C-alpha cells in the first residue's frame, strides 16, 4: 500500500497508524525553511522522502530519501539516500548514501557512501567510502576509502585509503595509504604513511610523508603558477573560453552585506568589478572571489540560510595569487550568475528553490 502525505498532520497520522500489509509512506511536502518532521519509526511501513520534499528525521526514526528530496537526520535516526537526494546527518544518526546523493555528516554521525555519492564530514563523524564516491573530511572526522573513491582531508581528520582511492591531504590531517591509493599532500603539517604500491605526491616541502615499504613511491613535482596551473590543480575544465566557479551568498543573494562592497549575486545577473586591481594583495577589495567547489566557500561564510551560486567567468578575467593562503579561491573581474546550486555544485531545480 502507498500513502502520500503533504502536511505535518498527515505525516504524524500516517506514522502512528498500524498497517496490516507492508506500506510506503511517501512525503511530498515541506520546504527548505519549513520541513516536515518524522518523529518515530512506523510499524510495517517505510517512510520515503520523494520529489523536492524537505524532511527532518528525529529520534529512532528511519527515512529513505529519493529524487531531489532533502533530509536532516538527528539523534539515532537512520537515513538511506538515493538518486540526487541530500542529507544532513547530526548526533549519532547513520546514513547510507547511494547514486548521486549528497550527505553532510556532523558530530558523531556515521555515513556509508556508495557509487557516485558525495559526503562532507565534520566533527567526529565517520565515513566509509566505496565505488566512485567522494568525501571531504574536516575537523576530527575519520574516513575509510575503498575502490576509486576520492577524499579531501582537512583539519585533524584521519583517512585510511585502500584500493585505487585518492586523497588530498591538507592542514594537520593524517592519511594511511595502502594498495594503489594516491595522496596529494598540500600541507607541511599533514602526516602520510605509504604502504603497498601507494603514491605520495608532495606539493609542499615536508618531512612527514613516510614510505613504510620499498614498493611505495614519493613524487616531488615541479609546481607551476598562474591561472592555467590553478585550473589544472583544482580540476576545473574550461568550456571554450569560460569556466564555472562557485560563491556562497546570503539568502537574498548578497555578499559583504551592509558595507560599501555589498554585491548582489542573484541568478541571471552580471557583475563587473568597478575597481579591478588583483595584484595588490590576496584578499584586498580590488576583485571578486570564487571557489573551485561550492563547499570550499564554507571557509568564508557560515550563516544558516546562505545559498550557493554557480558563476560563469571568462578565463581571461581570472587572476591566481602566486602563493595563496586560500588555494581553492581565485580572483575574477566579471561573471554571469547562472543558477543556485547545492554545496556539491549540483543545480537546484525550480521546485527546490524557495520563493
């Protein structure tokens, strides 16, 4: 049996009911700022967040997220994320991510990432990544990467990389690479141990990358500077003469609110810097800035209702600082705001964007 609910009252009644045959409770309601709440686990039924629904899972509730739904998991709740759904996991909640779903793991939550899913891990959360999934590990989170998964490690996060997985090590993160795993080392404080046929690629001078066996390899490439080197290093591929980069903005599309530099980044608008001067210092006011990935913008803004936008920028209008403190950020003179995206850079559909 299938039950469709659109309001909190309908959801509460459906979860509380007892079903004689196995049933599916489909949630087709909730908005980005007013989510429906699942407070319990129904008997003989599964709760499914589908379409562009927005849901919060509490306590010991269980939710399956599908399509472009958004779920926030709290307490000891469990969520299975499919397709292009997005999940924020908090407390001791657990998430299994599949398809092209995206998960943000906070506190002591745990995530198993499969297929091409993407995860950003914070706090003391733990992630196991499989297939071609991608993970960004921050703070004291821990990740075990398998298959061809990719991990970017920040803060004091720890990663164990196996198979043909790849890791980017930053700040004071620690990585243990085994099998044919590869590690790109961007920080002289990152600690990397290489086993098996693992490869450590040193993009900084450091003594903290150690070959534990003779078959492991350390590579010290010559580093280039400039826009072309930045694009290659960040994995940004131009389309013709332009690239698409990202910016985090307020809920009403602004940055530098309330200052002389206040700028609106509403989709469909074009911005040209009035006083282009990129060479004075890395973070001065003579330029706009964008990031290679939407979630890298979290380093510069943290307001709860912020949005992310994709911006099309001509390559000739970019300027890369030669010795950057913020390597994922680049300056630009002018750009066209394309649309809103989620923190993983995926375009939000019109139904998912609040009025």
